[in-house]
């Protein structure tokens, strides 16, 4: 390593990403599940965007929010995976200082956006189940667009101070980041200044954003459960709750790894560094890969349209499978619709 990595400097031109410290020998093997998850995220989320765009019946608020979620998943995974894989495969560890700050901005901005999208989806489920007759008048396309804009603006505004402060600090210790991407606290800890303002702002914003969104999600689902338990039959309760199951699974996939990563980073002082880095990577990489799988498996509308895309159109060319067409149409007619309930 050159001496420039340890001599004094205030404006480093580049940082050095170590990947996963302590597991350098296993980088190639670790890259296999990570790259697999990235491929699944790309294929799954682009498929969701394609299906929703092609099917006019899916042009409803729930699927607009799902498309927003797919876009954020694509952005956040693409922000870190290509550089991470270049470290694992080609030992390309250098990253430009401005590129590092840009990566940091997108990671934290999109994470805040994704949390807001889950809150918006919970509100959509609340209106669809508790006020089905007013769903189309409450969540109109302009309202959905305004909610989406508010989510984007909140993410951008909340994240800007992270970047402003990180760019302001003098870095005179080292430019070696013991991480696989430019995580905010991993970068600012390299500064030779009192970084408590960055630490306090990061902690307060993480808690505020998460608590506000989780509060709205909890309130929405409290009202949803009350409405479900008032339904007269078990079948009606099961069918209605089924419209929320995909969303609940996606919420758990997003918040549980995030909470675990946050707790181990802040309080797990005896936890090995490589475990911190692995958890931070899992928090950002697992949800983008699992979300399209969850919605594809749990949501009949998407599953049936996907089957139509790969099977049904083929049966129109090869008439030997006409019975499958009838089955698909029958299943389509019996879908649980993620929109206002009758």
C-alpha cells in the first residue's frame, strides 16, 4: 500500500475499500450468493415493472407503489453490487472521493424512500379494506403521484446533510475504508475532527424516519385487523387478509435485517468487523432479491400474468395445450385482487 494512504491529507482523491475485512480469502466464494441475489433482483424487479406496464388491469395504486418499490430496489442494489463485485473478482479497491459520496447518497436516500413506500402501501391497504367504496376517490392517480413525490423529496432532503457533512470533514488519518461500500459512518470515522454531529444526525434521522413509518404502518394494520375480524365468515377473513400478506412479508424482509444491522453496529462492540459488514450487505441486498419473489409467489395477479407471458401465449401457437388456457382463465377469474374489495 502506498504511503499516501497513511500520510496527512485533507481532501483525499480516492478511498480504498477493503471489501469484507478478515474474509479476503473468501471474497470469490462470497461473491457467488451476492451476484446470484443481484441477478434475481434485476430479473424479478424488471419483470414486475414489465407486467404492471403491460396489464391495464394492474394500473391501480397498489401496483403503482409496487413499481416504486421495484425501482428503489434496482437503484439500491445497483449502487453497491457492481463495485463490490469488482473488489471481490478483480481486487479493484479504489473509489473516487466524489463517487464514494455519490454512492453514499444513493444508498441512504433510497433506503429512506423504500421505508416511505412501505408506509404508503400500508395506507393503500387500509383504504382498500376499511373504505373500499371510497378507494378510487381517495387514492386517485394525482394523489398517488403526490405521495410518490413526497417520498422522493423526503429521502433526498433527509440524506443531503450526511453528504454535506462528510464532504466538509478533513481526512488526515487514512483513506482505507474497512467496508465493501461507502457506508456513512465507516467513511466519517476516518475524519480527524469531532464527528459527533454526523453521528447524532445519522442516529436521530434513522430513528425518526423508521419510527414515523413504522407507526403509520402499525396504525394502518391495526385498523385493517379490526376490519378483518368483523367480517362474518372465516373464508372472507382469510381472503381479505391474503391481500395484505405480500406486503407484510416485504415489510419484515426490509425492517428485520435493518434493525439487526443497526443494533449490531451501534451496540455489538464485541462482534467481529466482518460480521458487521456482512450484515450491512445483507440489509441492502436481500430485500431487493426477495421482494419480487414474495410478490410473484404471493400475488395471484402477478403470478398468473407471468404464467400467461411464458405459457399461455405459447399455447396459442401450440394448440396442444388448450386445457391449460382454460385453467389459467379460471384461476385468473378467481384472483384475490389487491385493490378495493367489493
